[in-house]
């Protein structure tokens, strides 16, 4: 065999081998897909199950103050109309407590029995823990841009790598919840038992319920008028406000602050306050204090005017020291109530003032605070403080003609800026869509109270705040379903979108030519 024939045979063999490989590659080989943890699906299923079980338990005779099934409260004779109305009210309450919103369509203190209050408390606690753990996981993914399970890199950046390991993230978060709730319940018990004169059992129960409701940012109260009767107790107001603010900051921020040691000379073990924590802390401070002072100024002679007294300066000039001290005490009470109420507007449904007498400018301010909400990885809802700050920084950078967004000598990536704009657009779109639906279905409320109360209701539902201008019980059955759906979407929607954007990495193999368009 000569060299030429040998070369032809070798080429033919290679062609046959390539043909066999092409045929094998064309045959689909079944591959077992790996099950991947989907936080969005788990979150939706968790809340649906919790709402369903809560609705059933709240409808039972053990949960009703009347001792009968919920649909027999109005009449001992069964009717389908009463059945659906009672079921809808309990579904609304289960959704509100599970989504830690706080909107109510019944008087919680008188409508439910002690067992019903326990069911509400469990819905608040389980819903709050689910939100906090999933929110913490989301923050670790977004901050580190790493898949779930790689949170150690983020923990190291928080200066807590030796304590907060990824495999103990859930346990640390739950301990964080129960620790603050226990401390809050202990402090509230001291006020209930020693100051307000409640008996031992009532003091323990009310302290536990309000501590959990405050820290989980639910805002559901066992008092007839929410916390209006407690506004004279400045210590009580301060405890509730601190619990709400701590629940709205988030686990990772608290962990970052606790593990930062500025006195340590060794920079490797000192830790640092991350940019995320700085934004959360400063934004929370400005919104609470700034919004509180503005609300106090607007409502000084309206909802905060608890009692007509001699003005402070007049009593001081007249030398009436008793009236001066009383005026100073009430002025301090009004300022504290105003600042605390602004903190409630951002995330919790407690109210220290009568919402019926709040002026329109203050209602608009509170609607803005409700839309902003709390911080990522916390119990609170809303578009979140960091999202608003990133949007403001992006607008500032573009107005200055800067190609990058910077803060505290750090550059914020274009990806995060786009995510912030997407979340805000989604949030506002949903708010106005549900507001439009209520404008069609709640004509009787519009005729009596105007249309702004509906916008306020939708803002409170989507922000999972729970404050209302006393229109929730008067909503039509369709309106109650719309608000319940708004609470559910407002709770899981922004988190689901953030998870989707965090997990999706699109690689564009083809880049088309650019062409300009005119905007603005």
C-alpha cells in the first residue's frame, strides 16, 4: 500500500468517525435535572398555606367571641350570604396578619376570643419569620452576587464571618427575632403590670402580643382604639417605636453594627460598617426624625392637640409654674407621639392619634412614608429605603453629568441602579392599578369620603403598613378581595422580582448598533 492510498484511508476513517459523533450528538440523552431551591415558590406556598389555615381557624367557634361559627354571628339561621361575608372577613384578617400588614375589617379585641387572638399572633409570628429569613437570604445574594449557599463571602464583608456562618443563617435570624421580642415583651410587661394596673395574666398576654406585633411590623392591637389610649405613656410609646424600627432595619444591618468594634486597633478584627448598613441607618434616621418633625408641625393644632392648655411661653411669663410644667409635659408628649407616629407610617399599623382628624397634607406625607416602607431583609414592606436612595443618587448623577453613581467613596453598579428603577416602576404600577379598580368598585365610599381614602388604603396595603382612614370595614366584598390581594402581592412581589433579577444573568452574544431616541 503506497503513501497515497494510506492517506485516503485515514481521511475516510476520520470522516466516518466525525459522522458517528455527529449522529450521537444529535440523539437526545435524558439528563436528570437537579432540583433547585426556588425561594419565590417556597414563599408563595408558605403564605398561601398560612392564610388558608388561619382563615379556617379564625372561622371556628373557638376563635369567635360569640362561641359560634363565624357565619352565625349575625343570625342563628344559616345563609350563604352570611357564610361568604364571614369567610371573607376572616380571610382578610388572616391575610393581613400573615403578611404582617395590620389592616382590619373587624374590631379585633371584641370580635375574636383569646384563641382567635392566639391564631392571629401565630400568623404574625410565622409570617414575620418567613419574611425575615427569606429577606435576609435575598440581601446576601444581592450584596454578594453569589448563589444561595455562598453567603459566607457576604458575612466576611460584614465583619462577622467567624460567628454568622451560612449554614447557621436561619438559626441566627430566628434567635435575633426571639431575643428582641422577649426583651420588648419584658419591658412592656413592666408598664402593663406596674403602671397601668393590669392583672398578671392580662399583662403577660398583652405584652407578648404587642411585642410580637410591633417587632414583626404588623401593628395589630388588642386595645379597642389601637394605641391611642397609651399615648400618655412616653416609655410605652418609645418601646413600641424601637421594636418597630428594629424590625424594619433588618437582621444583617443589626449583625453588622453589633460586630463592629471601633475600639479594636487591629484593623483585621475591627470589622466595618458596610455601605448597605450606612444607607439603611441614615435613611431610617432621616425618614423617622425628619418625617416625624414635619408631621408634628402639621398636626400640632389638630390630631396632636390632645388637650387645650395654656401655651408654654404664656404660663412662663405669668409665673404659673404648675401650668408651665403641665404645658411642657404635654408638649413633649405631642412631639414624641408625632415622631413615633411617623415611624408607624413607614411600616407598622399602630396609631397614637385619631386618623379621622389628621389633615390632608399629613395624610399625603404618610402615604409617601408608607410607599417607601422599611429596609431590605426586614419585616417591613414598601419599595425599601435603599431602593429610594439608589434612585435619588442615580438622578443626582445624571443631573450632574456623571457617568457613575457614587456614595461614600464607593461606586454603585449600573445593575443595582436598573434594579432599583424596575422595583419602583413595578410598585407604582401595581398601586395605581389597584387604586383604579377600587375607583370602579367603591362608589359608595367615594360619595361619602372622596377618592383619596382609597389611594391611602391601597398604599397601606401594598406597603404592608396597616393604617387606614377607617374605611376598611366599609369596603365592598370585591374591595376587600382587592385589598387582600394587594397585601399579598405587596408582600411577595418586590421580593420575587429582586430574586428574579438576582438570579438572572443574561449574556448577549450579539450586540446591535446603537441609535439615539429623544426622551423627556
